[in-house]
């Protein structure tokens, strides 16, 4: 029997041995697409970085971002030390100053009293804002490269907030219907292992669209529900890059042959964004079996992500 020599995983407690300065070292590192994607995977939130050291009066937030596919703003505040009252106050100030929907507080170690404060904020604020508290760890095996790890310590209770939203008497019937629809989609879609490996789950919101990340900030997929028209679309949305659209359109025939789908290609020269979309009829009457429509949304989305990325 071959003996396998094992080693020991050790934690590097001094974060500043890798990132000496928060603003000059850690923030630029985190803002890189592969690293922000790593954070996004851990907390389950699609993140597109917009600005570093974003000014708020006399102060500045480390990173201003947005939820990919929406206009919801995200504040990310970094602290390579243990949590303290000063930074707790800062994240609330920054959230108010930028009218943020999400706040992500990244720290070396979360003290119990600050973890409790974040949990209290998530329980007692409206469904319009959510707070994430994450620890950043560093590990190494022998002389290997140092590996970072994000650990989600406290996250918004999305289910309770979603229930509040759906039960809110002031919510319009159409928005309540959207929320119920996407909640049902979540319940169905993430039982499919292939789909779950391809995409990251989102909280169901009472909007007519549902966004899926494809692993690049250049584009994303929007699933769009038109209840009155009894139809759904899968929309490959390119927010601000006509060159990417043109690159894909140059391979229109190959793409449509591989996907076996005839798309509607919309360059939209009068707007910043462009889209490639496909539509399907979908009945929304109460009691209707939604599985066939959900399967269509899932299968088209997986085809688009797999095949479109080859030509980007």
C-alpha cells in the first residue's frame, strides 16, 4: 500500500503580512474580478464593482458596487482587524449616504457584540436593505502559496424578508405574483444538480425579472416574466459593450446552430445596452403546472452560458 504523506493546514493570523495597507493593498486586491467573484460565491450575491474609495461627504467607502443585473447598490467596507464600533457606525453611514441595498463588512474577526448588532439590523430593517458580516482568513500548507478564505458570519435572513415582502398589504398584486413565481422557480430549479452547478442561486424578489451570473461582468442572463402576455423570455443582456455584441453577432449562425435556438438580436444603437433574447409562451393561471416552463428557462439559460462564453 502506497503511503501518502500528509501535511498540516496552518492559518496565517497576520493579515497585514500579505496586505500591509487596507486601502492600498487589500481593497485593490478585492476589487479584481476573480476575487470579488470569490466573495460573491460565499455570500450568494452577484457583485459588479463600480468604484473604489467612493466619496460620501468627508468620508469614503472602500468599494461601491451594484448587484449584477439590477441597480441595487452595494457598500463593501474592509477592516483587517477585529470589528469595532467605529466601523459599525461607518457602514450605517455609508449605506445611508449611497442609499445602498446591501452592506458587506469584511473583517479579520467578528466580535460577538458586533455579530449580534448585524443580526439585529437584518431582523429589524426593511426588506430594502441587507447586511453581511464576513471574516477573511489566510491559510497555507508548508511552503505553498497562501490561500484566502471568506467566511460568512452573518447574512440577511432572505426567507423572512421575502415573506414580509409577499405578505405586505401595500405590495401590488402583480409584484406579489412575481415574488411567488420566482420563489417557486427557486424551489424547483435548485433541485436540478446540473443547473445548480451552472448558476448561483438568488433570493426571489417581487420583480418581473430574475438575473443569473455567467462568470463575467461583461454580461448576464435575465429571465423575464410577462404575466399579462403569458410569456417568458431569456435575455442575454450586455449592459455597456457593443464590441461584445458585435463579436457574438459575427458568430450568429454558429451560435444558433449549436443552441438550436433562433434568437432576436437587438444591438439597440440608441442605448448603452444590447441583448440577445428568445421568447416562449407560458400560461400563468392559478393551479397551472409550472415545471415545463421552468425547464425551458433552465435549459435555455444553460445553453446560453455554455455556448455564448465560447465566442466572447
